[in-house]
C-alpha cells in the first residue's frame, strides 16, 4: 500500500512569494484549513519543503 501525506494549509498566502503561491496551488490547497491527501514521494516532499512554514503535514 502506498503511503500518503495529509497536508493542511495553516498560514495565509497574503504577501507570499509567487513561487510559494504556485506551490500551494500545485499541492491542491485552496484556503486556510483546507486538507488534501498527496502521495508520499520525492516530488511532494520537495513542494512541502518550499512551503513548510505554511502547512502542517501528517504521514498516513
């Protein structure tokens, strides 16, 4: 069974760099409190690293 990550947006996108905004959008997050499940792979981990100060991650 493939591992997944639950990613929750906990900080606002206001005043963030364009790269960070695009990364949040690519993860599928829309607004504060929104939670998505993504596969646990190097690509997803790399995106999380860019916005780690704005999200909470739970390994499933």
